[in-house]
């Protein structure tokens, strides 16, 4: 059985996801909890939102990273129509490709060009889907949590999150679409 590169990468990623919790840098539940509860910040007496934000960033530097990723996701949401426009541009370019298909070299070059434009069109279309934006930005958020907080805290957090409400939203949005 021949395994393609994509299949190999999917199997490798799945294996890593299964194995990483076992090799977490610290055992789940050790150290300070992530994320800290609001009471742990002790900033209820600070005046203004700016002072509270600065205090929370000093107490937990990940708050700055998470906030920047969240703002990037919001900006991406507003730019999604531009991504769709770029996707349509590549799709129209793909449909208008003509060339010499009489010889194998020309046919191969045209196929390569079509494949490249199809990939570009598909990727930009995916980034233009408003429904996918926050799911896309979960990847850098997860990487940031693992990098800055550690595997153990990340998996401990995931184990204690209730996914009932997000699943309800996904079901309702699916039915509505």
C-alpha cells in the first residue's frame, strides 16, 4: 500500500496529538491554574479599563498574546470579503488559461499552472469564509498557549472546558445555513 505525503502528515499529526499529553512538560494540575480566575488578579480597585488591562498583562503576559490574536481574528473577519475577491480573481484567471496542449511539455506546464491557481483560489476562498475565521485563529492561539504556558496546562484546560455551548452554536448555524 502506497502512502501519500498528505496521508503521512495526517497520521503524524494524529500521532503527535495522541502522544503529546503523555509527554507534557508538567503534569496536569501542577502550578498555577490557567487561565487565572478574575479574583486572582486583585485589580477591582483600579480605575479605568486601561489600568486593569495593564495590571492583568503584568500578572499574566499571555493576556497580551491572547488579546492580539483575538484582534487579528476580528480584523480577519472584516477582511474576509477581500479574501473572497482574491479567490474569485484566481478562479477567473484559472478559467481563462489557454495554451498549447499538443505537446507533452506544454500540457504539463499548463496543468502545473492550473493546479497552482486552483490551490491559490481554494486557500483564499477558505480564508474568506467568515464561519471559518475564528476556527483558523484557534491554531495560533493553541500554539501560543503551548509555547508560553506548556503542554500540561494546555491539556488540563482543554479537559475542563465545557463544549456544550459551542456545539449548540455550530448545530444552529449549520441548520440555519
